[in-house]
C-alpha cells in the first residue's frame, strides 16, 4: 500500500473489474485501493463476470497465455463472444 501511494494511476479507457470485490473501477484512484485488497481477499469470479455483463461489452478478450480464463468465463456468460489471442 505504501509503495502504491507514490504511483500515479491514469484513468483506464474502460472500467477495470476487480476480482476481490467485483466492482468496476472507472478511475485510477479506485484501482490503487483495490490492488492492495486484492492481495489478501478471495477472488469473486462469478460476481465479477456478472459485473462485466452489466457493462454490456460488445466482445470480451482474454489477455495472457492460454485460454483457461475464457473457459471459466464462458460458464458464467455463455451468450457472449469470447476472443482469444
């Protein structure tokens, strides 16, 4: 938490949904506190997927190696188009 105080967070171009509270953060300040909590809180995957669904995305993309998260997400939001790679 102390380290993050010295970092300036720019507002994201799209809301960032945090795994620890399933809240969509539209600004950099909210992300700072969420990152600290994220280290010690359980992941609320299904709730986060419902938050993403409420934002009405046109498509969803997994970033990173593999497609494990896409597979999990499809179980929560089967009617969405998922893009991998």
